């Protein structure tokens, strides 16, 4: 049931039955986050093929980004926006976390979201056609793994919250499961460039998490969403870089 808990939490894809998962069940689902990434990626590939029959590539790519946001219910994008607002705030780590909890979106969040989506769109447009569909699967898989690593490796900043449940339930075994799935997918899709992408995202998460930990005295659920969004963009950038260097 952990897989279905992950699917329900990370996407708006309906399950064949009506069932609400407890926070404990959702927290124990992190090992299957990359599997949900595979499903998201396959949906993007199918949409790319279908839309490509009717529309030019730039229009297809922007619609794919819209679909990606919709499939996830804007869950991670919302976390990125709140994180940007918190980073733009002043004062103590607690004061920054209070800004993140404000339901109103601030100017830093709006600017951050616009820049993120712009970079994501331009980067997706720049991926070579021969690598595009592979990248559309690799991107959500590696970015969901990045969240699992961040959840496991870094302290949680708040005494309560949905993110704390994921932190408490994500152990070594669940990280190993997520890592094995991600490495296998990366190796099968694009050997050895896929593994280089995973390594690059790992370094990116370490740097990003260290910065967020300094600003917020730990990570939060919103920070996990921000890690996912930045990882998605960085996958696209890394693929473009490797392709330009003739390594992909």
C-alpha cells in the first residue's frame, strides 16, 4: 500500500478505490517516490507524442510544463514559492518559517516561481530531440529521489507538520530502495550519462539543503518541495550540458 500512498500524496491521479491514507502510511511511502516519478514521466512522454502530432515543439513543451504542475497538484511548486518567501524574509529562522506558513504569496515567491518556470521551459526547449523523451522520464524520477535524500539526511525544522511525519518514517532502508530504483532507471535510460545526472543532482541537493538549513535551522515540507523543483530544473540543465559536451 505504500506505493499507492505515495501516488496519492504526490499526484492527483485517482486511485481505483476510495481510500484515505494516514500520515503514518504516507510517511512510510518515500521509498516509492521514484516509482511515482516513472509514472509521471511516462505520462509526459505520452502527452509529448500526442501533442506533437498537432502542435510545434515550443508549444508542446510549455504545455508539458503546465501538465506537470497539474499532475502534481502544484504541490512542489507551492513549496518552492513558500520557500522563496521565507528566504526573502528577515530576522531569525523562526521568523522566516512563519513567513513560509503565511497563506498569502509574497513578491519573492512570485518572482521565484516565474524565474523557475522560465528556466524550466527554456531548458526543456534546449534538450536535443534524441534525448527529450528519455529526459522527461529521468527528470521526475531523479527529482523525487532528491526529496527522499533531503528528507533522510537533514533535520526537520518544525516541531510538527506533515513533513515531520516523512522525516520520522524515512529510514536507511527506504532511502536504499529509492536510490536503487533511481540508479537502475538512470542506467537503463541513459548509460552512463544518467548516472552522471544523478551524481550532479546529489551534489546540488547537498548544497541547497545546507543553505536552507542555515536559513531555517533545518528543512520543512515546503523545502522538500523546493528541492524537487530545483532538482527538476537541474536535470534539464545537466542533460543540456552533457549533450553539448558530447557525453550524452
